[in-house]
C-alpha cells in the first residue's frame, strides 16, 4: 500500500513539513533523502516505502503534494 499526502495552504504546508520531518526521523532517512546502508530496503522493516518513493539514484522522496498560492511558504 502507498500513501500520497496533499497539503494545501500555508497551514497545510507548515503541518506537512513538520510531519515529513518526523517521518524522516522515525525511519532514519536523512534530509537529503539518503538512508544509512544498515537500514536499506530488504534489511528488515521496510514500512517507510508506504510514505517514500525511491529514486534511481537511491534517494527517498516523500509521496506528497504541497500547494499554496504564496511561493515563500513552500
């Protein structure tokens, strides 16, 4: 199963940012999308794949859409 989150407006984007920071901390994903080699896919708990997609270069990006008319918020 996969989850896509949609965050709309200034409050939605700010709450979304806080949630994604927490998800990264919980799953050991660094801010640049890298995951330490001891926590890679297939090495145990891969529940993070519900929220994150892995790119061809091995980085993990959130499955999220953030929308706001004010560009400084995003």
